[in-house]
C-alpha cells in the first residue's frame, strides 16, 4: 500500500475503506464486518468513519471488524459540528473511542463547519492530542477560505488533512482548494469517489473499463489515485467491492485514457463553490 506523509510526519495509506451508511441496519451488520475484515486481509489498513454514520453504528461495526488487529489499522473518525465546542469535542471523542473499543484515533476530523468558533475546536483537538487520545487532527468539507482562516489560528498549522467530495464529476476543488492544500503539504481525502454509483453509468468510463478488463469503479478510483496528494476512501460494505477497490491500486491509466477522461469530465475553468453530499 502506498502512503502519503501528513504534516505531522505520520504516514497515511492513499487508499482506504469508507463506512458511510454502515451500522444502520442490523441485518447487514455481519456482511459489513466481513467486508472490512476481508479488506484488512487484502492489505487495507485505513478505515474512515464518523459519529454521524449510523449515529455511532458504523463505529461499532468497525470495532468488531478490527478485534485483535487495532495496531495494524489507521483509524479515522469525525465529530459533528454541534459537538465541536471544547467540552463537546472531548466528550464526543470519548464516545467514539468507547464504540470503537480503542484508546486512540490515528486521525480525528471536524465533519463540517458549524457555529462553534474554529479556535475552540482546535483547542479541543490539541488537548486530545496531548492526552494521547488522537495522533493527528484535521477538517472535512472546508473551502479555501475556511482553510486559510483555520491556518492562522493556534494549532491550525497542524491540520493534517481536509476530507472533501472529489471525483470525476466533482472537480471543482482543482481550481483552488487542491492547489492550496498541495502548497501547504496537506493531503486531500476524497470521499464518494464513484458519486454514489452515478459515475458507473458513464459511457467513457465504461469504454475504458471494458477495454482494460476492469470495472468502471476501478477506473474512477485509479483516476483519483493518479492525482498528487490525494487519499481515496470508497465505501466498503461488500466483499466484491472491497476487492475491486483494492485492485484499483495497480491500475495505471495511460495518457490517452487520462485525456479521454478530461474530455468527458472537464476540469473547472472558473471558481466553483465547494460541494458536499
């Protein structure tokens, strides 16, 4: 598994397993656990979650999947904006740790910006870091203005990543946010890499996939992995999807294929407001 270096010096895998919508239905729980365990067996180690996912249910699924394997997992979770006060963040983190049955997170993110001052959230992140409860911290769904503001605050220079919506259909961050983060040495974490399945119906993507004997999802993920300073976290609730996602690591798109994808999904030619799902 290839890695990127976070501003803290910590290494993070470039491809991980997302858990959005996991833990919402007990009938699916064993399949979700099995998919995550299979991913770990393949070589995945990064697992991304949030207290919002299944209102903690996804974290409970992960806890079962990583039993006796915590040391080999890079674990990421996120805090709700309404829990982003100093006391709220610390309490939310403790709840996540209990659900995950671990005593630390490798990375803890503010899920999106709310009404709590960023300075207060960053203060809480630093306190958690000093207490050994989190190794690094970052943000999610922040635009350039948010990132610039946060970077000027105490502890803002330690923001490790920004997790945002980024895929072939959502390339707006290439205008300003992605270059800004690259300049600062802050990796982007790309969520929803196949646009909740909508990308898989696109003709150009399917043509390339058929010619290469791979899935359209693998092409979409390989395109993101081709981008510099980008980490990809596709949803991983089924064993077959986990296997396809992992195989995307070894799919190298040709210059002609990249050109065709640019023609089908043009990069932005003007500023685009940050998009969220």
